[in-house]
C-alpha cells in the first residue's frame, strides 16, 4: 500500500486516491483544434518508465494535485496543489 | 515405543497442566505448552497425514512455519483447514483431523494410489483428462487429491480485528538477531515492535547452546523481553509477518488460539529489521519422505523445548556443521546416534557418544508406515527408528524478496542471501547468512542506523562458537529411486526431470508444471533443492536458474482476517433515505438503485407487478407522492459560477434567470452524454446542479476537477448538499391542490410559479424550496426540506392526499411514467457512444459559440456519421406483450443478420393500455413509422419506430 502526500491532508493510503491523468495534458479549446491534436488530448498518454507527473485526487477531501513519482520504484518525489493550472 | 517424552526438562511445557485432545479420533495426551506436533511426537504418533497425490504416509518434518507435512484440520469451534501442527498449540478438548486421509492417516483407504505412482507423474492430469472434458473427471480427482477440507457450514465467529500501527522499528523475528536489534533500538530511544511466529521468543536460543554477556542464553532472552516490555514496546508472539507491501507497509497475522479470528495488523514502521532466521533443508535420498525422517534442527527443538526424544536409534545425516550439536545432544539424552556426514574432510570433531561416519551419504531409507533403516552409498545398512537430516540452511528472505530486494548467491553458504540493500529494510542474523552469535550481534548494531545509533555495547557471545561449514548436497539428476523434492505436493526428482525434458526449464514454468513450491508451505523446504536440481539438469548454476517470485502471504492467512469488518451488509454499504423507516411502515418494498436503497413499490397488492401498475395508473389519475431525496443537489457558488456551469453543461446555462431552472446534459470530453438533469439558478452567482441519483459522487468530482484544474479556487465554490435535504415530489393533475392544502405560505399560481421555476416557502418553521419540474410529464412540484424535518411533511402529504386518492409511488412506477413520456435515464437509454444529438438535442452543438466540455468531440467524423444510433420509441402490434429490454433490432445484409440497435426501456403502460418502449436504433430519428424486426433469444417479432414520447406529446398535462 503506497502512501501519497495529499497537499491538504498529508500522507494517506493510496486507496483514498483516484488517478486523474497525466499532468501537463493541457486542454486545447475551440472547434478548430486539429483532429489529431484533440485525439492526443483525449487518448495519448506518455506512460513513462521512471519519473511521471500525474494528477491525482484525494477523494476524502476533494483535493486535486500534481504528484511526481517514479513508476518503477514507486517513490513519491513531490506533490503540489492545483489552482487553475490548466486554464486555457 | 520409539519416540518418547523424557522424564525431565522441556522449557516450553508445564507438567503440572496435562491436557488431552483428539487426533483422527484417538485421544492424545500432552502438557500445556505443547504444540499439536510435539504432543503427537511424545505419543509416538508417526503418521500424521497423507500426501497430496499419492497418499503416501507423512510424518512431522519440522518445528515451525515451514512444515510441509503435518497439516491438520481443526474442528470444533474453529474449523480451520490445513493448520500447521508445528505452530498450533495443543489445547484441552481440541479436535484435529489429518488431511487427505480417510478415515485416518494411519489407515487411509486411498493408500493404494501410491502403487500407481509411476503412471501419474507431474502433469498427468493435463495430458490424460483432455477428452471429452476435464470437468467430467474433476469432482472425483478433487475428492482423491488435495489437502484439508473446508467446512462449508462454518462461519466466522465474529468480525476479525484489523489494526493500523506505527512505530520506529519493526523487528520481525525474536531470535538472537531480532532480540539484539530490538534491545539496541529501544536503547537508542526508538519505539520498537517485535513480532515472532512462535509462542515464546528466543528462536534458536531456545535449544542451541549459547552464552551471552556471561549469562545462559535463556536468561538473556528473558531479560531482554522484560526490558522491552518495561519500556512500553509492543511484543507480539504467535504473529507472522505475512508480507511487505508498497512503501514498506508490513502485514502481520496474529493468531489467538481462543476462538477469536486472527487479527490483521497493518504496520508502517520507519525501519524494518528482518531477523527471520533460516530454514533447514532436506537431503536427497530414496524414500526420503518416510515418517520418522525429519529435520535435525526440529528434533533438537523438540528435545529442549518439549523434552521429546524423537527416537532411540537415530541416524543423523548432514552436509554441514549444524547437525553436530544436535547429534551430541541426542546422544547425551541416551539415544544411539550415528552421524553420517557427506564430507570427508574439514568436519568438526565427533560429538561425545555419537559415532561419526565421514564421506558417506544416505542412498535410501526403508520402511512402510515409518522408517526402519537406511542404506548408505557404500551399501552399509543400519536399522533406525528415526532419521534426522540437515541439508544446509535456506535464509528466510521471502519478505526481502517481496520488497523487490535482489538476492545474491553465496557459494560459502550454498544459499541465496540478501543482495543490494532496500531502503528502510535491514536483514540480519541467519537470514543474512550469519552463523555464530558474534556475527549475528555485529549485524544487529547497524540494523536501524538510518534512525540513530545506540551508545549501548553490542551483546557479546561468551559461549561456544557455531561454525557454518557446508558441502552442497543437491539432488543429482538420474538418481535411482523415488527421491522427494517437495513433500507437500509429491514432487520427486523424476518430476523435475520430466519438466526439463518437456522444456519447462524456467523456474516459474517448473513450479506451475510440477506444482513444486505450491500450496500451504509454498516450498519453504523444497524450492532451493528443486531449482538446484534444475540447474544440474540443464547445466546451469543455481543463480543462473534463479528463484520464483516472492509474493505474500508468507504463511496462509484466513480470508476473514483480510475482510475484517467488510462482511455482510458492510461489504458494499448502501446509502439510505432519511424516510426509510416511514416507507417501510407504509409497506414499501426496497431495492438497491445505483447504490441507494429505495422503495421499488409500495405493497398495495401481494403481487408486485399489480402494485406497480396500480401506482402508475393512479399517478396519472390524481396525484402521486414520491421520495426523490436521492436526487443530486450540488451547489455551485461564486463570482464565475455562470461561466463555470456554461463550461460544464452542453446547454447554455448563463442565460438562465435567477429563480428559473433548465434541463441539460453534461458531456464527457469525448462528447458522450455523461449525465442529465435540471440546473436551478438560485441567484446571480448561485446554482444548484440536480444530477442523477447514482451520479452524484462522479458529478461532484467532475465539478471539483474543472474548478481546481481550470477555473481556480477563487472562481467558484462547490458544495454537495445532496444528503442535507430530503426532496418529496408531488406529481399529477391534483398536485397543486394537494400543495395548497399544506399551506406553504407562497403563491402557487402559474404566473408566480410556472413550469421550470422555483419558489421558497416554509413548512413548520423550516424553509422549503419548491422546484416545479417534471419527470412524469404531469404537473409536478419537488419540495426540498431539511432532511431531519421531512417526516412530518411526508405524513402531512399522505394525510391531506387522502382527499385526492393520492398514491405513494416507488421507483418502478416512476420508470413507467417517464418511459411513457420518452424521458431517458442516462446509462439505460444511452450507452458509452451516445452523443447529445443522438438524443435529438442538436441545438447547442449547432448554435453555441462558447467552449464546453466535450465540444470538439461533437465535430469529428464519427460524430457526424449519418447512420448513428438515435433515440426512438418502439410500438408493438396490438395485443402483444412488451418487448424484452435488450432485444436487438435486426436487419439482413447479404443474407446475414445484423444488429441495427436495441431496446433500452420497455414497460406495459397501464394508462395507455399497451406496451411502451424506448430504443437506440440506427438513423432512428428519420425512420418514424417504419416497422422493423426485433430479435430476442432467437425469436423475431415486429415493432414500429415512433417518436420517443408516447403520452401527451403536446405536453398539455404539465399545465393541467
């Protein structure tokens, strides 16, 4: 059972969290966005081996945050609250 | 008599407290402090079980968790199958039964199977029972092979406790290494938790010679435990560390032996110290599985702890130094001991009174139900009533392996040792390959180094020094006779050779093909000999062959322990209505809908279908009362609330006037309709999102996500008020009259409260919100009130409603009413491909100029396809029964049947006197009037495509 650091609640069991996708997958707005760009936003994921930046939500308190972690060692490197980070 | 209890000694037993228990129907006597195994040995019970496949007699092998043979089903109040007799305390009145034996281990009626052993090697089942169908043979084979029996009638005596625990240092194993580390860590001011799988601490210090800091080892153990206890440190005996999980969470299985279910501990230590010791390996020789052949170390433990002498004429066979002390102790206890060492040179001195035979190994053992002698490799034969073997030591590095620790092969120890260190874990003592107490204590010092250092000196071993000399004695390919590798699963040298011949040479394949290392003991004694043999067969070294993956649990753990409180209703708790008890008193029949327990219908008639039809019919005739409290009520408040809901909804919501409501869809980013519902605008900067009952949590999370990831926390605030308020719905032609009778203190005139508007009133001093929306197609009012004040309002509605023949309706009747109107339920009348324009709502897609979730996805090639499945109504020919939900609309293309959509909702409408149905049909919106074939379970019927709405299409009843 991994321990994830919720920026609001501190370290909690991973079962309290839900994965929210890659961080930095900025939403392209508008109907003129090229199809492949939109498809990339919807479906293409980096799935990196090693350091990954991901959005997670702590379902207990509702905090969405960016967590950096190592997908091989499961080491958590950092976590920081979001505040309109992906505003277009 | 061969094995017997000595007149004196036995550090674990209390001779003043005799006990009696039953084994295979025979009474066995022992003393408090005995394990089932030690009491059976003291009573000279040699055969304690039958093997998995061949039903070979099996005797006690070990004295701990590694036991492959002595498994018993414990009946009576606990009924636990496959319990290790070596770790289970003997208790008065306990009922134990051997495994895989009928009627008893001694007189097993399937023992004849061993004569056919040569015909049933590894993988025999896979090759033999392929035709016509394995399942025809399975029941009989399962009855004949296997281990313990699960008692189907047994239920857990109570919920198993689960405890979360934190400490600085968790020490696993209370042998010399663990005790030293625990004592030093406590001395450094750290909080320590010490666990050990035996009932009393000490490990090998309980029987092997030792003198620590000038005191006998037993005294040092006692003092150390007393010191830890006095310091407030937690000491858990009879507790096994079952696994190390991510981020160094350690699971512990604590046994109680008093009828209580096992306790599961989840421990988060800052540092884990694994002092888990090592397990003695068997030696390979023919018939090495006979009862009476056991681990030399175990025999030593029984001698010292339980005063049990395992035989009178004992052969001790070894390839290493550790058995010498055992041979000496047994000889001293007046047994006739021959020590057979495979090594010619470099052995320790012969123990007093034991005969040492150097440079010889055992070729075979003889005997039927127990061993009666051995033959050496030079042909010499000795009679014996007990054969003790020591094939070397396998460090218990399972937990280290689970934590993804890499192993390193040691030629000197002929074993895998822990390799590169893992963060937060130290392996010490015999588990790290240490042999002498000095080596053990030297390792204990730095075990918790990351957390600090102690100033206290290390314990000093002042007694004799143990040595670790060993000459590997792995099973040799091509050996004669039946040489067992895995006692528990009946895997012999020949089975491993067979696996190799058939190219199952990877250890993971070897394990699954032969079952080597499976079942309750997970190969604690057999894995290393098995893979060493595979190395020999394939010309590789042992590290080249490698080990199988270490996975939890280390020892079997009852499922009840993992379940904890999550049993029965708590397995998946339902959400409950504030008025549940009131509805029950009114005869409601409850069902679970999307996680909520709600009235399906009220018991108007004994027959559910008739009750539902009656409710739906009377709802149209006069007035219906419905508990809609589960409907989502999520408030969106803040300076950017209007822009926020505009972005979240498919429909433009910012143009809504305060006090008004609008129906709309929420889409996913892929354009698919995610939820529908009514949005209420309470004020300029305040909205209430009214979402589907089962979607509240998901919609709430979605709102939070866009708030935090796009708009910013200052833009809006979101509050889920769903359970704060109860919502009672009054629907039907007489709904306004009934509402008037309540006296809510507001004007109900259509000018003041038109359809899709809200108003505020009060009831018994509490503010109520009236929302005039309709899911039935009739004039409807939703009254929202504080959840804890809803009961009098509901009672008042029921009472005042009598004048109008008001009827309380459940969810089933509501489903009929909404289907009559063609109103959809998301997820039922839509699927994971349904876009808003498939439901006939194309306006926002065409007209909206502002951004919203899912927008771009509505303009893809896929979204614009002209043969999309669209929402339709389906009418059946007069007199026919309702269409089955899920039935497919079909068409023929080149003579082959193809689906062109399916029925999503289907009911008998009591008001219309005919079935109504909704469906998703290809191009359905343009095919009204067309009759298509509907297929269900091979039967084909007809249905005509219509508009979704079958009742009051002009919507006049909303205002009636």
